[in-house]
């Protein structure tokens, strides 16, 4: 890792972890610095605008991680139904591993800061656009038409978000697993098949 970037990654990773567990407003900049092990000057070097800039970097990094996770699940899936169930199971396992403490990497920050913080909103829009495009791409490979894929992707994303929240509240992975099963079982047949 280049020397000039060695502290940036720990700062962002620490911020992701803290924000998803305690929210954006609940975390002070000094706590991110201490937990990351980076010198305080590094924070201002990489993020001269402070905590809001760290939040944007955390969302951007989370986008990359989520897109890679979706791609990994898709590579291991034999069709859209298996992909939807598989992704829900992976998310459920991550939530269970955190003992239901972790929030969604992105949603926690975006719920607190959008719409007041335009940069956060723009970054969130990029995330949803990338995720929607990726799901549409995967569905089009399975002969779903463009509009059909867009509707399924939108439904899939909102279903996962809602069931994630329910799983946290109920302290159970059942809402996520059920959402994946029901959505997979109700997928329409591809119109281009």
C-alpha cells in the first residue's frame, strides 16, 4: 500500500464499522481517529472537510463492497431465484454474526443525513444506481426485459432493506430468509425467453 494512503483505509473501515453500529450522529470524529489508530493529522490530510467527508468515503467503500458481494453471490447462483435466496441468506448470516447489532452499511448514514447533506444524497444515488444496474444486468442475462428487470431490481432492493430492519427488530433472520424465499418464488417468467 502506498505510504501516503496507509492511514486512509483504516479510517474509512473504522468509520463504516462505527456508523453501521451506532449511526453517524452518535460517533465523534475523535472516536474514529482513536479506533482507527491513525494519527489525527491523517484525518485532516485525507478528509479536510471532516466527518462528512469520511461519511462519503464510507458510503463509497460500502458501495464497492456491496457490489462485489452481489457479484459473488450471482457467480455462485444458478438463476435469479437462487441468486435472490442466496443474497438474502448471506445478508442474514452477516446480521446474525454481528448478533443483530450492525445496521446496513449505507442505510444508517443515509437515513440520518439525507436529504440535508447533498453530497451524501448524491453518493447514495450512485450506490442505488450501481446496485440496480447490476441486478438488471444479471436479470437481462436470464432473458428478462429492461423494464421487467428494473421493476424486479427495485422490488428486490426495497424488500431486502425492509426485511433487514425487521430482522434487527425481531432479533431473527427469519424476515430476511422469508423475504428472499417469497420474492424468489414470485418472480415472473422472463418475457424474452
